[in-house]
C-alpha cells in the first residue's frame, strides 16, 4: 500500500508536470500567434517587403524593386528645366500617345503639369485630369494654367494609395517619371485600372534602367521587365514598348475590354 501509494503519488506528481509543460507551451504558442505573428500580419502587407533604405529609396520593396523617394515640390523648378526638351523630347513622346480630341487623360504624378499643359490642346473636346499628392505641385500647376489660359486641365489631389479618380472615367492614364516613386504602387494601379474605361490605355515613361550611362539616380530608372511585371499583377495587358526616345522607355498597356 505504502509503495503503491508512493507510486501513485509519484505518478500523480509526474503527469501534472508534463501536462503543465504542455499547457505552458500551448499558451506560449497562442500568445505568440496573437502578438508577434498577428501583429506582423496586420502591419506588413504581403505585397511589400522592408529593407534598409538606399540613398534614394524609402526602404519598401515591391516585386524586387525598392521604391524611390518622392521628388519634393521644393525641386519643382527642375521639372521645367530647358534641357528637358532635348533630354526627353516631350513633343515626340506626346505624339507617340496617339491622342484623340475627345480623350479624357489622367496625368498621374503630374507635378507642375509639364506634360498635362502640353497635352491639353490636343484634347480640345476632352480634358486632362492632373493628379498629384503634393498640394504645392498642384498650386504651381494652377498658376501655370491661369497664366497660359488653359481651361481643360483639372488638378486633382491624389492620395499615397489612390489616384482619386471616378470608376470607368478615363481613356488614358499617363505617368511620366513618376510611377517609380509611388509609395503604394499596387494600390494606386488598382485605382487606375478601376478608373480606366474598358479598353483604356496606360502609358509609362521611365528612364532606362538597362543603360548605366543614363545619369539618373538608380531607383528613379526602371527596366522594361520590371514595369511589365508590375503592370501584369494588376491585370493590364502589355501592348508595346517604344524605345525611340533617347533616355526613356515608353511602355504601353491596355485594360482588357
Ligand atoms: C519626378 S515628378 C514628375 C512630374 C511630372 N510627371 C513631370 O514629368 O514633370 C513625380 C511626381 O509624382 C508625384 N507623386 C508621387 N507619388 C504619387 C502618388 N502616389 N500619386 C500621385 N502622384 C504622386 C510627386 O508628388 C511628383 O510631383
């Protein structure tokens, strides 16, 4: 009896000990999943990874590309530099867009409207929606519009994650030297696709990352392969790549009809 009692008491002492260890482990697992794991799922969108920021980057990586810093309005004068005519050939770039007079064109990341202002006369029965996230850029654009008497350009304040455009309202979304610095490219492009009419077009002008001789900061250039990868994930169909400009690719996409 005594031995048996001792054995029973040892067994009783042993089993609760394993059970309590298992309970503790289970508790740790539950707490971990509700804190570390759960928090990670809430804070980090699966589309983006985080890295130590490069000199010209924001430390957010999208489909293998670190997103560039936004060009501040303090540098807006650079957008209207006279040398841009030779460097970017805006007349040839706009001719390549093959615009129709009734087109509704969204210039996303319009800045001071260097392109919006030049496109406006080509869409006399349409208009240009000039979207930017910096009110200061839009104020500079407004001043230019008034000075030049341009009436069919409408400044629109966008958000970091939305172009703030109505659904199925635009024929063409143009992004010149801008897309690479969108902090939430997937979300903005999802909004752009929703804003396009069926069959509507998207055109990106980006400095050629494949050419190391082009003196533009690394993250402010994009390769054809990268642009195509990023447009494909939001359902845009690649149409063509025009490499006739000296330093930029013009990439054309279409929303399926
Ligand atoms: C380098 S500037 C180019 C401006 C203009 N496209 C041009 O070629 O003159 C890039 C512009 O994109 C704007 N931008 C950055 N992120 C944006 C976003 N998520 N939505 C709209 N505009 C954005 C910036 O505020 C800046 O004015």
